[in-house]
C-alpha cells in the first residue's frame, strides 16, 4: 500500500507510525517545523494535513500515554502531541529538551519502553526521558556500515529479529536480535526506492520506503 503526502514542502520523510487504537497512520517530513505532518486512514487516504510544529526526526505512538511522540533535530529533545477523538495530533510540546540521541539527525524507534537510535555502526538505547542507556554494535552484518542508511534503525517487534537496518545499495533490510546480532535479511523488490538517509521506516508489520519524486511511502509486508 502507499501513503501519499498532500503537503508539498520538504524532501526527507522520516517516519511512518501506526496508531492501533484509532486505526490511522501518521507520517512526517524532517527538516523544518513547518514541513508536513499528515494522518492517513487504514487504507492510505489522507485524513488530516498539518505541520510538524517541531523539526522532527523520529516519530512513534506510545500506547501507554495514548500520545504521538518523537525526537527532534539536535538538542530540540523529545516531544509529544495530544490527539483528538479522531486521532489527529494537536500542537506538540517539548517534554525533555537537549540532544537525547547520539547524533542530531538520528531517527528514534520505540519498542514500548525505550527509544533506540542507530549511529556509526552502533544501536543506542535511551529512556523516554532522554537518559542514555546501553549501546551495542551491529554484529556479523553481510555488508559494511558504509552502505547502511545512516540515520535510521527500525523496531519490528518480531521475536529474535527485533531491529532492522537498511542496506540501500543491495536493497535489503538486515534483521538483528536484541543484542545486535544479525539474524536474517529481507530482500526488497528491485523496483524499491532506497536512500542513504531517512526515507525508511517500519509500522503495522510493514517496511516503508519513501520516494521523494512521488512524495509517497510504499509499505512492504514480509
């Protein structure tokens, strides 16, 4: 399926989020607080078009708080948005400011308790309050880190294959366990559009890749 932005600003879509309570998707374009944040129906139709309100990188739905949350660029910090009855986000509020991530452009992935980031070959864990935790190397990968999407790790929730890294050159997603050990590869179609930064996400059981030319995400089940 596809999610096509209605807004026309920005190029680097950074995340797709699934809200299982409201049965809607969210997506945001990184790079500016005025870039689009949009809500899509379960079938992929645009329901709401607004602006991010924060120079966003990572975005996720927190089941515990019933809020849309994320991390901003650099020292913007973590933020949250309350949702209305339809699941549409209200204006975001910064909850924990500061660079609570290993690099300014890192896109956070949420497992329900912690936020994870990928940077320079390692996966880093942080608390939802921005406190740095353990980090571990991505081990035994079939390729070097130079061909991996540099900003993004995804959290799949699949037992023993919890994390995913994108090899944009070979068009594969490498699945890793909770210790960072390589376990399996997902081979993407030859037509898949891959990139070295941003434009890669995971939500609702699908790998999502963003095509800047069509301004749309394509979701791949596996």
